[in-house]
């Protein structure tokens, strides 16, 4: 993927996060991401999410490590 396309996708994600915060005014946002998805983890870290814990999830016929992340 080109650097320009990657920046566009990151900006889209950042805008959606900002929109959710503006609309719902949460004290924090919590989300989970697959532990093997390093690209997504990097994007969410750049958006201000920090890892708070991890857990295993049975899904799609397997067991996967998920990271729970929070943005205050």
C-alpha cells in the first residue's frame, strides 16, 4: 500500500474516533484488536490508545489473542 493511501486510512480512523468522542462524550474509549494485527495496533497507538490487557477469544474456529486498548 502506498504511503499516501496509508495516511488517508489513518486520517479516516482518527476522524471517526474524534467524531465518536464529540458525539458521545465518553470518559474513555475501549476497543480490542487481534494481537497478530501489528498494522492496526500501530494505527491505534498513534491515535492515542494504550494497551490495558490481553485475553484469548474463541472466534472463526480458533482461539486468538486479543489486546484490549483504552484511549482516555
